């Protein structure tokens, strides 16, 4: 009777721990060992690693530690502009500080793995892009020695894409999203227009660290050959256009 109770208790604890793993906890194998069968340590060790190995959402190091949850359930990365679109406008301002003044420069770029609402067995990677800019542009006179007029330009762009998510075996993915931009200006005449632009991109989720993702936006340019074989060490040098680094966060 006591043996049956012990077996049930151990199985129940392991089940609870697996639930904790599914909630994105970094769960070391040592936690499972708290409930080890001291009478049969070899059998217990085998059971522990079998449980961990059969759970697809875990990454297990060579030492047998659970190091993270790669791409199951809800996961989200927030991207930081390292050498991206905002940085591009800031460089323009540095080249002509008297005639190009940035009043607002906000860009939100996120990657999020979500569960499909139409098929419960299908996940997708959702990419959301939001840009808000406002600049004052000085127009020089014919002699080029004084500002004659100012144009206040404002534009905002939104875009998104839903594509197949990365997997444990394939962490390099590419795709395209359309950005709808609304622009307003004040000189040489008041104007308001809307246009759509394509953004081709490729992403790397390094196998050694799921907490970071590297994102390259090449705009309307084609994705360069060889992007599938990149690593975290050479990704930035390979990205020819807008480069971002995305950090894992709890959604």
C-alpha cells in the first residue's frame, strides 16, 4: 500500500512540474530529483530524463539541465533598434543638424508566437510593426546659405505578418509584411497621402539562446542568399539594411 502511494505521489509531482515547465519556467532537473526514489536511483534517473526528453517544449543541456522553453505556447520578443530605421533617420539628422530636426521617432517591432484561433494544433509567428515620425526639414534659399522655408513632416506606418514559427530544428525564417504609411507635410504645400511599401525580412533564433532573436529588415530589396546559415556572431555583418535585436519578454 505504501509503495502504491509513493508511486502515485511521485507521478503526480512530476505532472505538476511539467505544468510549471509549460508556463515557461526554467526548470532544472535537480528539482525533479527532490522527489527521487532513493531505493532505486538508477530507475529514477532514467524516469526523470525520459520525462524531460518526451516534453517537446524543453531544451536540455549536455549536463541534463532544462535551459528554456523554445517555441511552445505564448512567447514574445520585443525588438530594439540597433542599426535600424530610427537609427537611419538619426544619422540623417547628424549629417545636417540645422536643416533636419527630429521631433518624434518611435518604432515598435515585436515578434510573438500565438495559438491559432481556427486550428488548435497550429501556432504562428506574429510580427507587428508600428512607426511614428515627425521631423522639421529646412529648405535653403537659392544661394544655399540660409533657410527660407520649413516643412513639418509627419508619418506613421503600421504593418504585420503571420508566418510559420521557428522550430527546434529550423530557427532561421524569412518573410514579408506590407506597411501602410500615412504622411502629412506643410511645404511647399499642405499634403496628405497614403502609400503601401513592402518589407522583406529574415530572422534568426539562435539555438544556444532562445531569449534573443536577430531581425533584419531589407525593405523592398530581396533577402540575400545565404541567410539560412547565419549565426549570432555574423548576423549583424550580413544584414545589409535595418538591423534589430529582439529580447524575450513575458507576453
